[in-house]
């Protein structure tokens, strides 16, 4: 079974005109914004210090790392945001990598997700991992299924 798709939203467009900026200041993961992340170097005004982002054929590249996606929609919600849909396993790997890079802080989310992101140590989402598992992937999967 391939599993459901989970939406990931990127605030990557200029807030004044909606034109793609090549930088991402915020990321929202899952239905109902189950996890909301903000770039550590975002001033709230300029995207200049934020991580780089680009979109290709069924892929998103964040800070030089390419991640496969199933589809993409520009101006998702409003002109500041673009959305991609990822498979669960890709999302797990993406979030573990993103957490490990320390580029984003969790500003809000469901309690268990907020606590998991802000806990010390690595974010353990891989079911084969020897580290203790967090409820992150299960909650995101539940949210994705509820929205389908």
C-alpha cells in the first residue's frame, strides 16, 4: 500500500505581489495545520535570511536537499503560499532532516507534535528507528485521512 498523501504548505512567495521569492519563511504540515514551523532567521518582514527553496518536476528542494512530491499547487490558500503533497515515508524523512538541520522552530501545532518538535535530541519518526517513536507521523496521518 502506498498510503495517503499529506499536504505541506510553504510560504515562499513575495507578500507584496505573490511572485515566487526562492526563500521559505514558514512551513505548515498536514490538514488543519497540525504542525507550523517558522524559519529561525525570518525577520517577519524580509525573506532574505530564510532557507532557499525551489520546485521542480514532482520535487521540492529545500536548502539544497531534493524531496520527491506527488503534486504541487501554487498560490494555495493565498498568493503567499505554495503547497506540495508527499507520501508518508517521504514526509517522515523530510521532517527528521528538517528538524536535524535546525533551520525552523515550531511555533504551534497539536500538543503532541509541538512537544515532539521541541523536545531535545533527534526527531524519531521512522518506524524502523531504534530511537523512541513520537506520535508525529500518526497524528499527521490521522489529520490527512480526516481531510480526505
